[in-house]
């Protein structure tokens, strides 16, 4: 049973010295064989998320959708993604985008690649192969990690922006003597999402799953607008602290593997993890209306459940709602006001965990007898 209680007495608790486990005990193993929340990311298939990430941006048009004008508008719209990622990664990921300012003609019509039908892996790979082949006489692809492929506005059939991930067991797309491991093929939804679609899709290159729901009617019922891997246009899109730790953007000494006791957030400790099972844990962090989250719908302590056995699009992270019975403000999703305020308490009796918010950036973690047959 999970409960959300507002207890004023939490403010008067005497802080209990905390007990911690080795941090390695809170690093969950991946169990899906694909993008997930595990820490054991296979870097043959996914790019490490630190250092300089070299990307080439190609502009392609089609026999049925020829481009008009220069590529400058497209470059201006998308390249700010590099600055956003640098800030979001605490300066540890530096996306260096090299635009090739010419339109390369694809050999097939825009309608033949299958975007309007969801596009298969084989169709997507062919799209990447055709774009790379068109540019290969002029571009040394061995100098780049990622290929961004941008269509013109009149290519209406190229509807959305999927990420192509290399399969180490298959030959894939070869250019300049090596495989093209990662590509983001932009679609017309880039004009809806803006440059942050690059940051979202590059998150998949790093091994992050989608946090929005693939089924149902409320696609943002798992995390609302709290992470770019959920709602790209969300009011608080900075990556979760869990993602920052997983990707190497937080140092281990900034993360606490909590057993019990009092923890302060936002100083030396940016993330508190309370493990609840082999592949599950609660993560706790402070979020405020500053920086990339300046439009956040609530301030306070964010509590969310992570399960590295849950597949992309099925809720590998779920935000706990501090105000489940309160309607959110206009323009905010139900979960966007989910941050806990001082005096509120989160309890998961089935997992034997209670987290009391004792200040704007401090919590008390308690282990409870695990309830049976709830």
C-alpha cells in the first residue's frame, strides 16, 4: 500500500543520524535488454554520455519533396540543443554539432520509408543508409559519433523523430570503414517540440528509455513534465537525478544509498536512493523553479519509483504525487505539482519505506516492517 500523508509533526522531528549502504547496492541492474534504468549500460550499443560527443547534421530532401531555400533556418532551430545538454549534464556532456550546409537528395520518395505507418527497424536503417550514402562523397563519417538527419518542411510524410541504434550483431550502415552506430532522423514534430527533441532523442543514444506511456489516453501519467524523456515540452524538463547519476553527470559522492536517518538535499548530496528490491528503488531529490526548471509547477522534494526491469514506455519511472486529490494549475499536468512540501510524508507499506519531508530540501528515511498480503 502506498500512502501520501500530510503530517505537521514531521517538522518537529529531531534529525536522526543517517545510515548508508555501499553505493553499489543502489545501482540497479538492467533487465530489458534495451534502453532501461539500469546502470550496467552496454556501451557497444549506447554512447557514453560524457565528454565531447561529435555529431554531423545532414539536410536531406526528396524527389517528391524538394527543399527550397537554405538550411540556415533548420540549423538555427536545432543547434541550441547543444547548450541545453551541456547545462543539463552539469557540463559533462558537450555536444559538438557540425552542420553540412547543403541539401542532399534521397533516392526514394519521402512516402516510401514508412514513417506514416510507424516505420520498422529495417525501413529506418534504409533511411539512414540512403542519407549517409548521399553525403558520403563529401563527409568523413569516421569523425562523428552521431548523425542527425533533417528533412525539409514540405516532407510531410516524415512525421516524427525516431532514434536509430546500432545492433552489434548486425552489419548495419557502414561508412568510411566503420559502422554508423547512432542517428536521429528528425521529422516534422521538430517544429512542435523545438530543439529539445534533439536532447530527448540523444538521451536514447545514451541508453535512456521513454518515460511517457506508449498506450492509453494519458500519455504522461507516469512522470508528467518532470523529465525530458517524458514530456519534451514539460515545465521541468531537466533529467531526473537518477538519470544524471546513471549517465555519469553526478559523482558517486553526490548520491546516498540510504538505509535510514536524516538527509539534506541540494548540497553535497544531490540524490538519495532507497533500494526496495533487486531492480527497484525510490529516488529522492530537491527540485526548484530555477535554471532549466524555471517553469516548474511546484517546488520541493520529488519522490519517484525506479524499476529497471520495466520496459521503455511502460513506466520504468513513476513519480509519486504529493497532491493526488488536488487539481493542478492551468497549463500543468496532474503530476506537475507532485513535489512534496515540508510536513508531508510518503509511505509505501508494501516496500517498508517511509520518507518524511522535514524541510524544503531535507528528508527523514525510515524502514518499516514490510506489510504482507496488502
